[in-house]
């Protein structure tokens, strides 16, 4: 089952036609808590990947090896995903 975190749910609720479609898609997705552990890890992780968006970092961090990440912002996630691969090796 596809998974995301509650920060993405918050972004989807901001409104607009694009966000409305995303909100509908979230009905079939496991939305995980953006709790203390994930929040801390995401807050520390982007700095090492040259990024500043903890929401993107948390998406990458909940993934597992071999998972696909579906995003409308691949350029934002590539450095974070590359750093995650490098640190998991």
C-alpha cells in the first residue's frame, strides 16, 4: 500500500484544483504520523542533503529500499533521496 506522512496531507489541504486531486488520492494511501522521531530525523536530514524542506525529507525517510517516490517535484527530492541511499549503504 502506498504511504506518506501527515505533513503531505496538510499540504494537500491548502486548496486549489491540483491540491484537491491530491487530497482525493490520499484516500487510498497509508498516512503516517509525522511524530517526534520522524520530525527530528527529517529536520536534521535536509541539511546534509543541501535541502531545507523537512516535508520532502520525511517522505524520503519513510520509504524503504526499492520504493518508488511519486512526486510533482522530482528536482526537490533527488538530492534528498541520493543522500538517503548514501547513508543507508
